[in-house]
């Protein structure tokens, strides 16, 4: 799904109707805008970023037991120096 839009003199763009309808966007809805390389990414802003990111990169930690990992990391810490 790709459409061409123009940037207005106020740096505004109009989201094409078919995309607005597909996403069920309404006037006043919030979007997030980010940049990845030279790509502008617009997303519907989630009501809760905590819920939105829940499980993000879970596959990275799949084979790791959290308590053991934290205990191992803590064992590597040096005690604070006293002056």
C-alpha cells in the first residue's frame, strides 16, 4: 500500500482516504512519527506504550532464566569504593 502525498507550506501531509479508512482514523487521533534511515514511519499512537511493547524482543530472552541472569550479573559487580 503506497500513495504519494505532498508536504504543504506548513509541513503538513494528508493521509490518503483509503489508509485513513483501513486504520479507522478519526479527527484528533494521535500518531507517532519516527525516522528509520530515510524512511518516515507514522503509526497510530497506542493508548499504553507499556502494553504496546509487552513481549518486544521476547525471542532474545527465550532461553534465559531471568533470576539466574540477574544473579550472575550482580556477582560481577565490584563493591563501591569508599573514599
